[in-house]
């Protein structure tokens, strides 16, 4: 498996089953071991998203997100440049897992944990490919409570056939795996104190996408 150096910029790509790139996100490597790739970004990190998704985030209009998934199902989308805003992100992604564990930070500290259900990674020269499967788990900073997020959108992409029955079964298994990790305080939850105190290295500039991969667009807030 290709390994990355600490501080190196990598690009996370979400790649649709058609082979088309759905999104790109520039990250900087914190650690890369056989257990997991740990990567991060700060406000100002460059991303590319479907133009409709960028519009929905900019306008704060979640209803447009249905159109975004409809575009995904028909394969008719264009990517737009965007900029990560407001939060620092620390991501933990085991290579074969159908999820990643993410932590979001504001100036006040750890805002929340966020488990993103997605394809296992495929390493590339520039970083890694995966594919977001829509449903998420939001966990309080102290790990005492959690709630599922975007179940309605997950049902919609299931109806559209974007998430297949095989992928659905993998997501169900991953849900149980993550809940067990929370109960056992394993994975990144085993070292929650270190994660809580983590901050972006100010010596690192915000990561940028390769210049030839960019297009015109606007900001993304998360």
C-alpha cells in the first residue's frame, strides 16, 4: 500500500460508480499507518463539489439537495471550486472500513464527532478515492450521546439506486461496528482526550488542490 508522509497534501476524491469524480477535498496528512490514514484541513482548504451542492450550502437551502442526488443518479453534474470554511477537520480512515471518523473543531474546541459512511479507500498517486453513502452519525464531544443524520436522504438515494443492496448491507454492518467502537471506546475513541485537544498546525498552510484540477465556483461551509 502506498504510504504518505506527515505534512504531505493529499486529495480525497468521492468517485461515483460511473467513474466520474463527484467531489475533491485537499487534506494534509497527520499520520499514515497500517491501522488508518489520519488527515486534516483548516478553513481555506480547497475543495470541488457539484455546483448544485455548492449553491445549496451557500443559500442554506437543503431542499436543493434532492436535486443534487437526482443529478447524481442521471450523471449530469458539473464541479465547482469551493473553499472549506469555519471548522478545522481531523479525519481517521481505516483502509478497508465502510466509514471514516471525523472530528470538527471551532475556536471553542471540539464541536462534535461525525462518522461518515462511505466506501473503503483506494489509494491514488494524489491521495485516495472513496464514495460518500449519505447517512452519517453525529456524536457529542464527550461521547455520551449520538444521533443519526440524513436518514431521509439515504432513503432517497436508495430509491434512486445510487446505493445498491450490497452497499446497503455493508452500511448496516458498519453501523453496528461503529456503535460497538463507541461502546468499547476503541479506534480513535480510545484516545478521545488527545483528539479533543488536537489543533491544526499553524505552520501548515491550508491545503490546496492540484492547480490543473480546479474550476470556477464559491464557498462551502461545514
